[in-house]
C-alpha cells in the first residue's frame, strides 16, 4: 500500500517563502471571539486504534449535557497549541471536539521542535519520516477509531451526526473519514486541503460515492492556480452523487491562511472560513 503522501506538505509549485513557519509563534493569537470565552473542559486523551495509541486533545463545554462530536485534523506541522485553541473555540460553540495527532505512529505531539522552514531540505526530511506510516489503509483505520471514540464518549450526542474538518494534509483525511463511516459523518470541511484530486487510484475524490455528507471546501488562491481543474472535478463528482458541496476559492488567501502563527495567516479569510464551517455544522449536526 502506498504512502498517504498527497497533501501532507505544500505543493512543490507554491512559494516556499509563504510556508516558512516558526512553531513557537503558534502559541500566539488565542481566539478572542465571544464563544471562545465560554467554559470549556480540555483533556489529553489516548484513542486506541488498530495500530496503537493515538494521543489527542479532547474539548467539550463544561456545562452538563451532550454535544455533537467533531474530529479535527491538523495540518502538516501537527497537533500543537494553535490547534488546541481551535478545538477550544469550537467546543465553546457547543461541540465535543477531538483534535488528533495524525503522526502518532512516529511521535507524540508536538511532533516538531523549534523553527520549521519548508525550504530547508533537513526540515522536509522530518515530514517524510512522520508521514511514512500514513498509508491510505492506515488513515482509514484511524478514522474509524476516532469516530468510534467519540461515539463512546459520555459527552457526545449520539443522535447527532459527526462532523470533521481538516487543514492542509488534513483535508483529504476528512474525505477518507466521511467515506469510511458514512452512516455517522454528516458534515465535513476542508481548508487549503492538498491532494484532494490526484491521478492515483485511491485519490480522495473517488470516495465521494461512498459518502452521505454535506461538504465545504475552502480553496487557497495559490492552490487553485497550481491545480485549477480540481475544484471543477470536486463539484462534478459531488453533483453526480447527489451530495451538497460548497466549493470556494479564497482570492488572495494563500495555502495555510487559516492557521494562526503562519507567515500567510489571513484573519479576515480565516474568520470567513470559520463562519462557513459553523453554519454548516449548526445546520447538519443535529
């Protein structure tokens, strides 16, 4: 089985300068929106998968009750403070959120230390090590385990559909999750996802007929320029399966724009993307 390599790092045709990230900077910029101020319980948890134990961060409202579950897939730099902030913000809006360490087979989070530059071959080699075990079959097994964990949690509303959202390499992982557990996953979002449409026999877009999901795709401007036909393929594939999918190119927003601490973070575009996601979840995770 080949490695799940598509979308795990920026496309080669994109500007390397745009993707230079200082990991330490991700601790800055905690969400200041009103919902982020609500009381949220945060717990580090381990999710048992067929391949081992995945370290994750779990967030849910502190108030008594049950809430729709969401699986959140971080970008290529993994589970770190900025994604904990995002999980906390989503939980404050009324969800039980599992933010996963997709690289758990290789290393516990945080998986990278210090500064990281995609233009540095030594840094790119670190990602090659991390993503090596992430075969298509492996990440599909993970998806089933993550959704199963949420379904077994006391703070998850079992009658509601599960949501999933992912960034960069997390985009195709949402598609594999939606296809692996179609009876449970009702909404999914991909933001500046890479490798959604490829020439491979196991391209994520070929899984659409297996899904029963409402989708939102936020496409980076430079990703669209690098692969201008991908959005049309996605649109046609979802239409052929009779599934609702909203696909938008964020003009002027570069790959990685949703993640605070990146050199290309775009607050206005990130807030727009967040609003689209929350609107979809409120409408479908019921």
